[in-house]
C-alpha cells in the first residue's frame, strides 16, 4: 500500500506542477455550468431544458451532461500517464523501483481518480449551492449524483489508463479513449435501431445508463456499483498485463 501511495503522490505532484491541471479544471467547471444554466440537454430520449428555461430546482441537466463531458476530459487527463513515460523513456526507470506492477498501476489510477473527484466536486457543489438559493433543492439527490459521477469517472479513468498503456503517443491515447467512451455514450442514443432484446443488452453495457438511471436520480443500486467495479477492475487488470509484459521484455 505504501508503494501505491508513493506513486499516487508522484503523479499528483506532476499534475499540479503544470498550469494545465488548473486551466483544465477551470474550463471544465465553466463549460459545465454554462451548459446547465443556458443550454439544457437538447439530445437524448428525453430532452431537458436549461435551468432558466425549465425553472426547476434540479441538477438532472448537469448530471445528463457529465457522462459525455467526462468521456472527453478523462482521456485528456490520462493520455500521458503511460504514453509519455514510454515516449520519454522513463517507464523503464519507473519499473526498476522495488514495486510490483500492480502497485504502479494502482498508484497512477488513484492519482487520476482523485483529480477527477476534485474536478467533479468543484463542478457540482457551486452549481448546487446556486440552485438551492433559487429553489428548494433535494440535497440527497445531489449527493447520490455526485458520488455516482465520481464512481463513473473512476471507471472512465481505468479504461483511459489502459489505452494510454497501449501506445507511446499521447494524441493516439487521447483519441482512442475519447472515441471509445464517447461511442459508448452515443450508443445509448441509437438503441432504437436495434431489436428490443439487443437494445436492452447494449443499454446495460453503457456506463452512462448505470449513472443516469439511478444515482443521478437519487437511487442507489448495488448492481450499478458492481458494474463499475467490474469495468474498472477489468481495465486495471489489462493495464497490469500490458505493463508487466514490457517489464519482462515481452
């Protein structure tokens, strides 16, 4: 555990030594708030008005945007986690540390997840406080939605790290991650073209379904937690296998 935390601290320090992290957080918070207050959610099975247009004290529009916005943001944050190490030749040095590969992978994952949790919290809480001053906001739904969004972000992080480990080009890692995660979000919009049985199975496979249909609406479902744990666990295991193979010259 000590080795995992050491890697996590290293990754967090690297992230915040650059102004990129601060700029990214600021832009994400502003963009998400702007979409919530002014644009609403114009696509999907049920379109949702903006706060000013709908006049409803709810964060459902904000939560409706988060799966797509995180699908683009998380690969951008994760793209250099392994790809830059390989490009700069520091991966070999990192893997000479007296640590198991799983500890290194988990350290990188925890650092990225903490960053996503911080970013998500800074996005949701100020908007929730603003809405609460306007109307009677249900804070239990806000809390479950925030926790669900953080768990969703963690599963995205694991997938994005796996794709970063598969290439040494940051741009390629970003594109692979953004296309895959955004594609899963888009798949839910296309379920109507599939037979009902296929549509139900595909819907269950999309991460956004396990967030929008439960936590975002104030419902805690253990099955959704199991889904996200399985998705993240499979991606992290694949990450360990990829790095372990290179570690021993495979």
